[in-house]
């Protein structure tokens, strides 16, 4: 009788050990096959086939190419300018910066802007004084109406210079420059009507430059 009970207890104990060992082996095998589980030092082991975190990108380079507001911009033309032209562009940028957003444009500010634009007009392809006066009025109003950053004003000054010196530039590039200036003004909160007057002035100046050089530039409808 006692021997029978001893055999029963031994079988139960052996069965319990077999079941426990089987469960332990299954858990270990599942962890290896699934690739999951917890590492000894803490943290979750990456699952096989799972996506890795995206690598950080060079946002600085992208922002430079696209601009601070996400616009697609042409590359600055400053590297192709002579030293005198660079100085002229810097003076124009300074005059644009002096006109603060929401301010009343003074006659002194208009005169300084007009002088800078007149300085940009060089050679036989320069636009008429009437075109310069019109751009002076409309551009000064746009500066007071919008909220352009210094970087945007620097780019806008380069665009204006490129239009003044566009007699020998392909028409497609001229239009790209004007479109860039338009995009800067629009994204900076300038009134739509004011933007269009500046664009029209730049188109007229580009057309005059082509005409004075003996070529023609197609007008954007």
C-alpha cells in the first residue's frame, strides 16, 4: 500500500517537472523565433522585420534650398555679380529693410529706394525713369504692407537686380526670377493687389531691357 502511494507521488512529480520544463523551453524558443522579449539590461529587443527609426536628415540644407517658408527658390545669383553690383544689391536690401512693416513710408525712404533702383539701371538696356518711379512706389508700399524677414528682403533685392540686368537672360529664367519675387511677397502677407502691381512693374522692366537690347521677352498672361 505504501509502495503504491510512493510510486504515485513519484509519477506526479515527474509529470510536473516535465510540464514545467516543456513550458520553459517553449518560451525560450518562442522568444528566439519571434525576435521579441526583454533584454537582461532592460528595454525591448527589436522585433525581426520591424521598421527601424528614420534617420535624421539635414534640414538646414533643405531649408536653404526651399527657403524659410517652404517655397522652392532658384539659387541666389550673388556669385555671378561684380563687386559693384553686389554693393548695389546690398544698398537696395538696406533700403528695403529700413521700411518697417505697418509703418508709414516717408518721402526720404522713397527717395533712397528710388536712388538704389536707379543705380541698378546700368547701360543702354536700363528701364525708363517712369518704370523706376512706378516700382519705387509699389515696392515701398509692399514693404510696409507685408512682413518680410531680412533673408527674404535680401533675396528680393537679388531678384530685382536680376530683372534690371535681364537683357541677355533667357526668358524662362527671367520669368522664374519674377515668380520668385511674387512668391516672397505673397507668403509674407502682402496684399494681393500690391503683389500684382510689383509683378507688373518687374515684367515691364524686363520687357524694356529686352527691347533696348534688340530682343523681346514674352509676357505672362
